[in-house]
């Protein structure tokens, strides 16, 4: 049976579900083993649900709710978690957890402003343009904004972001109510001591990272890993030779990028130009 551990209910909807389950189980005076027996299951499985390591079926959730008082709380929480899972691939929860542990994060996004640098208006506009269900957008925006706290926490990671100038130009041609807050937000974040923002200029032509977005994470005690991103498929890259190749591409890309000070000046020009 998994050892009891603290949960961060804000880490994911399934972590929140686990926290609710643990609270209701203890309120009912039941051990994990007793609750598992009531449901013809095991205490180990109950423990894994409480620690967000396993996801219960909708039928199991209904049985849990019934055994623990029939409040509907577990059913409602699971309903939100299932809906978010449809819009947010399962890989993301692993990525977000690893991201929180990183001492250094390096990223390149060829089409959009990197997630940790997005303001609320920009994030919301992206989701709306992708025709995400309105009922889901608020939850996804809230999750993104919570992730952003990473950059301003007590001991934040070093964060290096390369952004294609084409992304900024496209943004400039969008609704000023989206473009101006996002450009101002980039300027503000670029002044943080732990953030380095470099713009890849249009006039560099083709560059080494034309074929996709990625994030490089340096994890204390575990070394480097990388996440490669696409519209429908994302994957973690942990093999040494593959990570080295992503690092090599990123270094070549930075050789084409504007310096942080020139990037800052470009952002200011875009914000101030009419």
C-alpha cells in the first residue's frame, strides 16, 4: 500500500480528487483497506487513487461516492477531471511535475509565445481560436496561470526562451487587447534576473529548429531531459544521445538569435509602434 504523503490539490484535478477522497474516507473512519474491501477492491488501489497515481473508472467513482455518504463531491470532481483530460493530454501532468523540479528550463516555440510567458488574454485567445469548448477554457487558463508562478517563486529556475520574431509580428497584427498586454508582459518578464528572452529574427532565414517546439529541463540529481511537442503527439526524450541532439540544435539556434538586450528593444518597438 502506498505510504501516505502530502498532496498538492492544485497540481491537477486528479490530485484534488485524491485529496477529497482521503478527506471523506477519514471522515467516515475507514482505512484504505476497509474502503477497498467495501468496493470489492484493494486498499492499495484506493491508496493509488488518493495519491493520484491511478485514475478510477466512472463506475468506481460512483461507488466510492455512494459508500462515503453520497454527497456527489467525488462525482463532480471526477467529471471535471475527465473533461480536462480530453483537452489536456495525459503526458502533460508528468511534464508539469518535472517542470516544477527543474533548476534550468530552456525552450523554443516556433509558432506561439511559450506557455510560462503567456498573459491571460493571450492564453484565452489561443484557446478560443482553437475552438476549445467554452466550459473548459476557464479551467485551462487557470492551470496555465498557476504554472507561471514557477518563474517568480522563492527559488525560481533559470529560464531561457527563444521566440521566433514571426510569432511576435503575427501577434502585433492581432487584436490590440491581446497583443499589447502580451508584449508588455514579455517585457516585464524579460527583466527578471532568472529569465533570458532571445528573439530569433526573420532575416536569419531557415534555422536549426524549424521542425518543432521543445523544452529542455535540467533536473538536480537526474541530469537533462527534453520534451518534444506537436499538435497531436508529445513525448519525453530521456536517452542521452537524443537529449544531446536537442541541446546541439538549441545552441545552434541561439547563435542565430538576437541578444537579450536587442530582443528587449525589439519588443519595446513592437509595443510602442502604431
